[in-house]
């Protein structure tokens, strides 16, 4: 009887290790346009990059890149051409001119389709130094909390994207925030983790963003799990950005055309 039980146990464990691939329907690939134009404070902002890829099936570990597209960005005075690094899907511009509150239009032409989007480049407040660190009592002992401050502009309604890259997380964490309860006052970005310790390197980012991008990022962060996964991986097929296909509106792309000034700070936990 014992031998029969042992045999059944072996069979059950072996069956638990069997890989099962569920056949899934694969739709036609969609163009994914990663067009985040970020002007780092204190730089000219002349070097910018736009990346083009396509969606792929669920089980694929390779993201197909898009080569041979025409990519330009225009404002009221200039045309900025983005040239591909051969066979990478990365299109670069070395003479971009960022201007606060200027409207920019993205145009991507690929495979007979014409994609466009228009967005304004918004200002971003400075991250106020020094960055603050405190230790509080948690359920499992002391927990380190790190916070940076920035000043909201009280003369307008503002929206922000706050990011932090930590060695404890697989990908940077992002949070979209509005000044609804902080109008004209200091606001803050915040990071804590029970495993955060002295010597860990944190990288904070702050961007001023539009209301449309605020709504988009709130949904994207929620869909990516918030604490797990990167919201800037290939966007979920159900979330549409601001880029339109002027040739065939039903064949819409994924991704978002976004411009902003950005401030960043490195911080070493002590």
C-alpha cells in the first residue's frame, strides 16, 4: 500500500512540473511609439531619442524593432529630423531645441501610414536640496523613509510625474500627482521600503506634465501593477495614448508623445 502511495506522489509531483502553453489568438502587430522628449535642467536638451517597436505575441521574449520609418518633430519655427541608428528602431536628433510652453507636433510615417500627435513642453520645478531622510518604527523594526520637496506654482493648476529608481525594485516606480490640495505650497516625492539600508543608491526624477498625460500615466501605472513591472514596457493594448493614425483611425498605435523639462537627483541612503 505504501509503495502505491509513493508512486502516486511521484506522478503528482512530475505532473506539476509539466509546462503548459495555452494557445492564444495573435492579432496583427501594432506600432508602438516611445516618444518621451525630456529636457534635463542645466543642459541644452539638444540630444533626444524616439524608439519604434511593434507588439508581439505573449510568449515571445524579443520585441521587434521598426526600421525605415520617417520621424520628425516640428514647432512653430523649426523641423527636427530624427535619424535611425541602423537596425535598432532608435531614432535620434542632435539639434533639438526645447522651449517651455511651446507646442510640438510629432509625425511618424511607416508602412504607408501617417501617425501624428501634438503636445506642449511644460516646465518643471527644481527638486529642493537637501533631500530628507527619517527613520520610523515599523511592524518589523526601523524603516527608512526618504523624501524630496519641490515648490508648486500657485498661479496655475499643475500635474507632476514623480519617479524613483531603487536597487530593491526591478524597474523604476512612478506616481502621477496633482496639486489639488497643495496649490502654491511645497509638494514632495517619497520612497520607503522595509529593506532599504545605508549605502543604497536612489535616483529621483520630477516632471511637469499635462492633464492628458496625468490621466494616461495613472491608468498605465495601475495596469502595470504599480509596484511591479515597468509602466514604460510595451503598453497594454487596451490603453490608447495621444498619437493618432491619420491614414486609418482604426489602426491606432500604442504609446504617447510627451515633452517636459525634468529635474533629477541621486541620493545615497545613510
